[in-house]
C-alpha cells in the first residue's frame, strides 16, 4: 500500500461516518407524535417524557383531548379504578397528563414546566405537594439528576434572567445539585453570580439544543411504558356510567376494605406484603424525629410558583395526607405535619394561589389512603370531586403577586408558629 | 482574577465538541510529523492554550496552585539533577523525594484534618507528582542523562495526559521526543490513534454515559430509599459503578493515548481487558497499568530490595506479603484519606497476599488441570471481588450509612 492509500484507509471511514451522522441529524425529520403516543406518554410517568419537550408540547397543543398537566410525585403511580386518569376518561372533558414519580419535587418540576412554558400560558394545571418533600436537605441530588436532563437545563438557561432573584436562586441550586463540573454548571454559575451569558455561550447553547431537540423528536416516543393500556383503559368501563359522588365513595370504601384486609393499617395487601411486613419490627417510633418544617424545598416551591405566575397558569394545589393508623405507629408528629401544611398554605395564599385542597387532616378517613403515604380509592374519588369543577368550568383570572422573601433562608428555616408567621407577615408582606 | 473566572472552561475530553477544537489544533503537528519534522514551538503554544482552558473559568483558583506547583517541582528536580552529577548521598535523595511528595501529602490529608479541600490542590496533581517523583528516582538510578528545565516541564505538563494520565516515565518519554517517527511508523500510530479515539467515544460517551448518567443515578436513588439499611440495590450500585468507572477511565485513557500518538509520542496504554483477569495479580497488570507499574517499580520493588539488603525478613513469602500490603495501602492513602479508600487498599493488599498463598498451595498440594472451566471460575471470582472492592472505593456505603438523609 502506498501512503495515500494508507491515509485513505485510516480517514476514509471516519469521513463517511461523520457525513452520515451530520446528515441524519440535519435532515428535517417529521416530528409529529401520534394521538396514541401522546395518550401513552400522558400516563407513562416516564423520566424521558419528563426531561424532554416534544411530546408534552404536542400534548398541550392538542385541542381534542384537552390535556391538563398534573404535577406530582409517587401518588400518581397509584393507578386504581378511581385514579384521576380513569375518572377523567369516564366523566370529564379533560385528560390528565401526569408528570411525576418518586423524587420529582418542586425543582425538577420547574425544569419540566420550563420546557412547555409557552404551551402552559393561560392554561390550567394541578400541582400535588407532598410534605415529605420538605426534608432538611431538600431534594436529593441523585433524584434530581435522575429527572434532570441537559436539554431541559439548556432550555431553562436560554430564558434565565440574571437580574431576577428567582433565576439566580434556581441557578445556584442547579450548581449545587449537579456539581460544579460541566458546561451547564459553568453557565448556571454565571447566572447565579448575576452575570449575563455571552453571545458565544448562547451560540453554543443553541447548537447543542438543536441536536438535543432532534434527538428528542426522533426518540422520545419510543418504548414508553404503556400504563394507559395496561392500567387505565381497562378500568374505565368498570366505573358506573352516570356520575354519583356518594355512590362512588361508597364503592371505593368497600373496594378498599377488600383490598387491604391482611393488615390493620388499611394498606393495599400487595404493598403490605412486599414493602412493610418484613420490616415491621423496625417501624415503631422510626419517624419520631422527622420534621418537614425547615427545608430549601420551600424556596424551590417558590420558584415553581413564580414560573406559574409567568405562564399565568390557573392552578389548583393539593396537599397530600398520610395514613393516620400507620403514622401512629411510626411516631410521626401529626402537629408537625399540620404545621407543615400551614406553612405551605401560608406561602401559597399570601401570593394569591388560593385554590388549595388540603388533605393533611384526612389520612384517617375510611379508604382514603392506599398505603403508608399515598392517597387512593376514596381519596382519589374525593380529589376528583374537588378538582373536576375547577378544571371543567371557566374560572376567574388568577391574580398572583410574588414576594421574593419566600426565597430567603429566613423563610426556608422559619418555624411556622402563629407568632412567627405574623411577624413574617409584618416584616415582609405588609408593604 | 475575575476575568479569568469569566472565561469558558474546557475540561479535557469532556464533550464531543472538545475533540473538534483539539483535533484542529493538533492537525498541523500531524502534517508536520508526516513530513518528518516536529513543530516544537507550535506544540508548546497549543499545549499552553489547552491547559489554560482546563484551569480557567470555574477552575481558575486551581491555576495559581498549578503554576506554583510546577515551579516548585522544577526547582526540586533540576536541583537534584545537578547535585546527582557530582554526588549521590542517600539522605539527599530521600529528602528530595519527600519534598517532592510534600504537596500531595498536604493535599490528601487536608480534607481529613481540616474538613475542606486544600488550596494547593488542582486537577491532576497526583499524576504530575508521579511524573516528578519518578524523574527524581530515575535520576538517582543514573537513568536520566539529558535534562533541563524546559524538557522537564514539557514532560510534566504533556498536554494529552496532564489531568489523569497515563503516567509516562521521563526516560521513555524523552527518547520518543529526541527522534521523529518514520513516515511508515507515524502512519501506523495515526491508524491506531483513530481506532483508539473511536473506541474511546464508545466507552466514554456511550457506555460510561449509560452506566454513569442513566443507570447509576437510578440504582443509587433506589438504594438510598432503604438507607441506612442494605438492599439488593446496593449490589446493583456496585456493578453499575464498576461499569461506569471502567468505561469512563478507559475511554479517557484511550483519548490521551490517541492524542499522544498524533503528536508523535507513544504514551503507554493504561488498560488491557482488566475484567478477563484470572487472578488479582493479573488484574493489576491489566487495570490502570501505568499507575500499578509505577507502584510496582517504585514502592513494591524498592521495598523488596531494601528489605533483602538489610535482611529484615527471613522468609521470602513474608517479605512479599508485607511489600504487597505496603504497596496497596499506600495506593489507598494516595486516593484519599478516608476509611473507604484505605479499606480498598487493604482489601487489595490482602487479596494479593492470599492469591500468592493460594498459588503456592495449589502448586504443592493440589493438582488441578487448567481448563476452560477453571479459568471461567477464576475470572468470575476475580471479577466479583474487584466489583465488591469498587463498591468500597466508591464511598457509596459511606453515603448510605453515615450521611443523614
């Protein structure tokens, strides 16, 4: 072989491969997702849907199904017959698009929302808050990373404003949770320091976003978990044709009784066998020292609220209950739990987020809880009953007025006694 | 300093686009080498720029440490080199070695003592230390004939390998540098470089991504749900982390070797299919080879020579066992002064001792014929032991047990 042939045999395949790849990503592939894909995605609870954009954007733009985002966490996976997705399919004119699994607390939800901000404009949404999120350390970095992706980060960075305390706070959290390495952290660091991204930064972000966008459009719809066909659709016809709240409640309570008869906590039998039975002896008193009163999560929630204000989304909140019989054994302090709910509600109400379904006191009602900390059966029936009118009927314009005092560490660490809350009102809100 | 911090930072081989800049910068060197000439000045400028962009931006505080460190080591090494031309006292050699090790000792002990990282540290300090100390030892052995400050810095800061190795030796490196490879030889190196780059892409940007960014956060997340209790998820963490560690580091090393080749330097390979090792000794001949050979030559062998000369041990097997333990414990401490790194070193030291004992015992008392099955069993045991030791090394158990959630 002469040298020219040698050079060609070394570099020829590389050149051909590069051309093929570039061609593949540069071609304008059609990006439309089918109705079936959207429906599947809406109940898949998939991190891929959560981290990307094209599917949820398509769903929010879809006029036929009237998708409404339900932001939450693990309770969304409690897909019994009365789950909001089943109830909506049977009785209502909207379709929940479920966003959340274990670990999707406020900050992951913020990035999720950012990826469909234009589509959420002037729409409605449901936001389910678990007091369990509000632990001292806030969202765990591992959970955050699992539900966070570069595409979402870059999308957020593109619209981030270094002059906004909300965006500076978010950027700071991003650096903390992702670690200081990598280009995303470099950009976020700038925002956190109040500096604008340079036009070179923006060019690079745009370039990378374009590739990620194509990747999202091409691949996000593949291999979605088919919760819709496996767990939602077969249950729709199990519900009576005509809606009656009292009849459904009665039925749900009797369902709950049958399905939770192997334990004294009213926990779903399978869950009890799998997750509880083995550890019974470790449980008494195990949650005695839990406290949800002080947490960075309060400020994380605040940036979500700010995002909802930006998109002028009319949102109804739900605060989740805990299983009363169960918590009696774990020793979780119920006064602390109620105080947590109060602190959350104070933060919501004082900024004009007035649609709140607070279940913190309802974890002892019959059939309300499916397991230890997750709502189910009669709980879902009630939830549907409380939110459906809000989602189906025209609502007055929301009037949100943000206060950045809720980002402060003072608020994050405030013990929400009545006196402290009054003082906080005097110091920060009555101006 | 603030202008420095506002500049963009490019970690070595961090993103695919990094390779575009790097390969464009290396291209003139390649063309020149093809025509039989080294572009020494151009190479210096490119190396300076790329190293600069590794240590600016958010890493800017490390740049001062790096500069101070390089000045300090150059003075030590050159001072010792000049001294060694005339005299050869053991005391001076030990003192110089200790002084050369001093920064890394401070950096490694600071977190355990003070609770935060030392300001002296920077990314790659370990690898620079291996090169500097190695040069002092080679100088003592009389193997280094041709050294000046520029040649030393060029070796110390050789851009493709600066932050994470492979660890080259001055004598070998300078031999490559003195001559330009023949056109035929260089084309062969370029061919290998392209192959290594692509295997590296597969390792680092596909496999390490899957293991490290997709699966690892998931299994960790699951395992931490049971904290502080153990669960099967911890086993998954061990295997997934082993995959991440290997593909990330092997990918990185392949990049470093490939770029070195393009620059006409045959940097030694770092990995050679480590997971097919049939015993732990073979594993260390295949895993992070340049580090393990460095430790073998400069710690294990030195100790064995010294102890034999002074007749510290009667029994040769005891001697080698002690040497293994010292070797691996030092390696553990080098990783960092935490219980899990030290335990990792201890485990590997013990494993080497047990392996030696088993091989002796087998030879003497058992007559097992080696066949595919015994080889399979041996590989299985070695692999699983290694994965277990990586779980310790990872420090995840520390997070699981001792960090409050």
